[in-house]
C-alpha cells in the first residue's frame, strides 16, 4: 500500500476512534476534575450561590473511595500462570515458562503498570498497560519482552468496534504523542529542517498539526491472514514455507508431508506516522495488539454531585450557618 493511501486510511480510522470515544472521554475528564481536583460544583451554580451568599461545600470523599478500590486490587494483582494442558505437556517446561514470566514482570516493574491502569480506571473509567519489545543490551540482538506503564490513558484510542472487555478483539488502535517541532526534527529528521508549510503539513489541521507541535501516532492494525501449514509424518506441524526451505533435511530424516491446509491466523503491524508522512513500519511477532484495557464502572462520580449539594443545603439551614454574622468580604465558602 502506498504511503498516501496509508495516511488517508489512518486519518479516517483516527477520526472514527475519536468520535466513538468522545462522550466517554468527556465524562472521564469530568470525573477526574470531580474526584481529584475537587471541582464538584458547576461554575454557574457557584456564581449564583456566591451572589446569594450561600455556601458551596466541597467535602471531597472520593479519594478515599478510590484508594479503597485500588488497594483491594493491589491485594489481588493479575497473575500469569502456565499449566500443562494434556498428556504431551511437560510440567517442568511449564514451570520454566512461569519463571520466565515472573522475571519479565519483575524486570519491567509490572506492578507499577498494573496499579497505574487500575487507578486510572477507578478514577476515570478506563486505563491501559502495554507490552513492549526491545533489545536486551546495546551490543546484542537478543530481544526482551516488557510490561510497560501507560501514565496517561487519554493517549490511547482503541477499536470502536471492540466488544471484548480485555481488548483482545481490537483490530486497530492508536497511541498518540504531541511533539514539539524541534524535538520531532531531531528524532526523525536528523535535525534537518522540515518544510512545515509544505510536505503535506500545511494542509493538516488539529489534532495532527498546530502552531508549534505535531502529533505522532503509533497506528496498530490486526489483519486476518491465511497461513499454509503442513502435517508431517512424524506428527509435527510446520509452515509450508519452512518445509519447502528445508525439504532436503526432512527427506534425509525420512519425514514426508501427510496433508496440508490453510490455517487462519493474524498479522499485527505497527505504523508510526504523522498526518503527512509515514515514519516507520514494524511487524509485531504476535497475534494481538499488545495493549490491555482496564475498565471500572465505579469511575463514574456523577451521583456524588447531588450528595455534595445536599450537604450544602443541610449546612446553610443549620443553626451554625444562620447564626454566623454576615461578613463584609462576602459569603462564606467552605472547602
């Protein structure tokens, strides 16, 4: 697919994802302001009550409720456990895999990634963590898996058509990052100047491009593909391309093909782009987009609004409030 076709498809896919998540993100921001910043009164009501000399109590009890749910989750952290499934499986091999997985979680500080995702979900309704893959050292070709923290869940745009609670059915996703122009040129252009008025950037609008910043996006795609496989006489199954490349070796071992079929599989690709150019394209060695969504309905704080207003009504009708002499500085606002 040509770069221009990829960019057009990416911009359209991102637009669909934004439209699908718009209401949810707006509610999540309102929840965060309510629970974390204590902004529990609409501006117009605050102004009206100030004019009338009435209190706007802000008794923010949400952080304690959030901590309670998060701490319960910390006591029951997600775990990955490998079990031998049939008579051909080896318990010792399963234990080796368990050790490797525990090491990945330890080296990655996976507990921090899990806790951040859960706290984001409890506070705003959703949170994420992701898998990473990078070279183990700067002088090796060995790759290490990592479980990475996503501090800002608003940087992730999932599949609008997803129905799975754990995001395992995602076929598209975006991870965005707003970069300053100078940082973008240094990282991707070798400090060469970019023609921001040309090269396709001049035609872009927000959110892809603004005065001093450009949006870089990881566009993840998961596509169904057919993978030819071959059943061999020794009971093993290999891809058709592997058998063709090693046909002589299999013949020397007396191994012959028994049957073949086209198996359904998945191809996952990561395309790093801006709205105007494709920067990188990488194949992911897995069948799923490497991100996990955590969702919690308790992130919705709207019922707390009315409780706070009722507290103010009780307070302003109390003897304590009515017996307080009027202050020349204005109404009493208690926080």
